[in-house]
């Protein structure tokens, strides 16, 4: 199935109408998040790379036209004006890994109106999902305060492709490894994993299971110790680890119960056995809130394995993203809807120290100390450079996070910075608003005269 079919039906109906009406002049759309979810002090821009891949290869083929026609219950010939439609526009976007705030365009696209309309659904889906997951993963890494965090999300994400994305986004935002073999191979991420409780249950007892595992996997091993009784499991693991002799001794993993209390007890058993270097890995229902509580309680946990709640962003599973027309054929446009008004015209976001961001007109002079967030990444449907890399996105994230105010980094009750609107953009918005209001008033007056 062609990716050109990955669209909402109303995108097709609008694009067809535009083509038939000859409305093919350049249109500019902004893709942004209206408001941050509760308990979010920032977002991490993500999803741009697959979006650019999609745009680079976008073309409406005969099978796409046939699918559009079938969906609308119309003959093929009615939809044939869309045949051959590709993407030859410009894209300006915030590079992956950068931190963004509410109202700031993640992406701004300019292309002939039918093209710009037909790609909306795919772009929203990619950037919305990936920015959601990247932001959640970032908070988990922040909560860990430098301790290793690893990705265990694959089995609970909303499908294998979502799991692949989650592993990459977690690596972008501070996770050190993933259980996802495909992601490790695709993105050069360290793979990690231990054993399941079923492995222990398949053997007559824990000690037999641990010894068998160590024979198959020489070197550092991690034993899952809570299948039956955690304290007994830790003591058994300690005995086997001590007998393994020289070299790195590995770790134990706790996956249930009160992880803080179990970690304290496990540390005591391991230390008493002369194994202070054996690490404790914790998993099972973890997220940034649980990690923060465990660290603040002093739990002696060395590695946090985070799965479901990161992979689906359990507490904020979606973003209030929008893809809105801001200019058509050289004319700035805007919505006046209550609580959903938009700002007209092409834009630039200027980042100043302390995240004192300013959203301004595209060609407006930057404020003092401001650096642009939006970069031109595609012209005439072609990337302006080589595909981005995970390492570069990771470095951007680290740099931005270091400059984020502490009140926005907080896990609980963060206070996100609020971007300002430049004088030029405010002036343009006022002009467009007045133009629309004059037109509405004239229309109402004309309607009144007709009614009379």
C-alpha cells in the first residue's frame, strides 16, 4: 500500500476541490502543539526524519487514485485529477532533539495548496506520536539524575513500529540501552536483556536456572530474583555470582513488590556476601514519578528499566497538535475561533537564554540574543542536506536540556516557559483580524438588507 493512501478522507476531498478550482498557489501551514499536557514543562521535537522521508517519496499513483475513488464511492475518473501529484515544496522545521514550547511551530511547510493539504495527516501522525514519546522518555532520564535508564517498552507499545520509534527516541533523550533487537541493529543502540520468570519456572529451582544461564552466557550476567521469594532469590544469586570467580560479576533484577524496600534488602544480602560491585536493576511499572520517588528515598538501585509507561506515554498519551493554514497565495490568513485562534503568516522562533523564546514573523529581525529554531530542511521537494543522525539529535537534546530553567525540568508541577509574540507578528495578526472582521460585518449587513 502506498503511503499516499495514509491520509484522512477529507484531505482527499479538499485536495481534489483545490485542483478542480485551480487553487494551486503556494500555501503555508504551521504544525505546532497548542498547549502542553499537564505535568509537562517542555517537549522534545521528534519525528522529523521519517516525515522528510515521506515527503521525499510522496507521489499519488494509479492505485492511490483507485483507493481514493473507492473510499468516496465514485468512479476512478472523478479522482484522476490527483494522479501524479507529488511534493515539491519547502519545509522549515525544528531539528530533532531540540526542546520546544507550546505554540512554537515544530514544522512549517510551503507548497502548492493541494500538496500541502494531502500530506497533513501523515505529518501530524509522525510528529505528534514521536514528540509525545520523546518528551516522556526525556522526563524519565531527567528523573534518574544520571543513573542509567534502559528501554523495555517493545512488548507494550502500540505495535512493533511504535516500539522501534520508542527505542530510538529513548536513546535520543538519555536512555543507555534497549531490549529491542531490531532497534539496536537499526540505530546502533546497545542491546540489553536478562531473563523472564518463565525461564526460572522451567527449571527445578532458581539455582539450577541461574547456573544454566551463566553457562550459556559467560561474562556479566543479570539474574531475575523475584520469581518466588525475593530475599531467597537474591541469596541464591549471590552464591552463584560469587562462585563465577574473577571478572565482572553482573547484576540482579527486581521486578515486583516495593522496589525501594526490596533493593535495600538485596543490597544488604549482596554486600554481606562480599559482592558490593554487583548492581541492582529495577523494572516493573516504572516511570519518571516512580524513579524520582525511589531516588529521593535513597533506594540503592543502579539501573532503571522503563517499559510500558514510557512506550505509550501513559499519563499523557497524546498532544493537542494542529496543522493550520497561515498563508495562501501571498495572503496571510488566520482562524478567529474561540480558544483556537491562530497566528498568521510564516514564522521563526527565536531562542534566547533561559528559554525566553520569541515567536515572530519569518523575515523579522531577531531579538537581541536570539538564535533561530526553525531550519530549512527541504527545498523544491528535496532535502537540503544528508539525513540527520541519532548522535546529533542526542547532542542537541543535551545542550537544550542544560539550558532549561529548573522550574521547567521539575517532574511534578513543572512551570513551562511561555514564548512571547514579537511586535511584528502581533501587528500582522491585528491587521488580519481587522480585515476579517470588516468582511464579516459587510457580509452581515448585506444579509440583513436581503432579509429586509
